[in-house]
């Protein structure tokens, strides 16, 4: 079964590109909306490095899907496992202008915290793992978030470095079968269709534009 994993960071168009891929190759799609107990347990064990047979566990929760986007598929630790399990799958690294990404992430989290849909600790916990996977376990992540998100503003240079280093690391992990897709370029269907060997949809089929914000 053909599989495509969208493995860009949050706020880089992963949802839109994931749905575009699904429109092209069909099958079942797995995005950030799923919350089965089994999947949660498997991903937790992989990220905590406690799984006895992580590849077998990962196969169990991915075998029935063709396209994937967002968390947990964009976690560095999960990406390493996916490459071992599916060396011939297609991987799309969504990216964007780094300043736009930083601002988009900041405003999204700020609105989410103000509406009580996200806890600052949960954001820190997520990025704590990713920052350490990029910079090493000794990297101090105590100031990257803060409860009022001031850490994202005061330490923007660290966030920018993280974004660039993380994408470089992902490209090294995946190697072949990788498309880097910059949503800032507004390229639409063509690069993805070429990468997946699919025809460009008819003119009346707009490119998905999900979870966007000004």
C-alpha cells in the first residue's frame, strides 16, 4: 500500500498538504484528529523509548492508512522509526518562511491559551522533546515557552535555529523519497503531483487550505 507522510513542523501547512496527498492517492487518512488509546500508547512508548518492539507496534497503527500528517508523524523520534519501517514511502517536509512560521505558531498558541483550549505546559512538553531531539538532551528548554509565551518572543533566535536545524536533521534522516514543499511559495498541486506521479486535478479542484490564519 502506497504511503505518504507529511512531516513538517506544526504551522507549516501539514494539514493542507496531507489532505492534498489523500485526494491524489486515496485510501484512509490519519491526521491529528485521531485519539485511539492504542495509538496514544504506541506513540508514547516510542517517544519515551520504552517500547519492546517499536517497529511492530508502529506497523500496527499505520498499516491501514495511506496518508498521514501532523503529530505524531512529524515527531523526530517517530520519523526515525517510520524511515526504518517504510524506507520506500514518500515523505513531504512542509516548510515556510521562518519568520512567518514563528509568528504563526506564536499567535496560534496565544489564541489557544486565551480560549483555554491549550495549556502552556502541554506546549512546552511537546517542544521540550523536539528541542532536545534536535539540540541534544543537555539543551536547556526551561525558557522556550513560559506561561505567557514570552519565551517564544525573547528567545526567537533559538526558535529560528531550531526550525532550521530540525528541518536539516529530517532531510538527513529521510534521504531519498523526500519532497521539500515550501508553502510560502504558493506552488499548489504541481510539485506534489510530480513527486507522487499523479495528474494535476481539474481546474475546479482547489488546493486544500486548512487551518490557515492571517
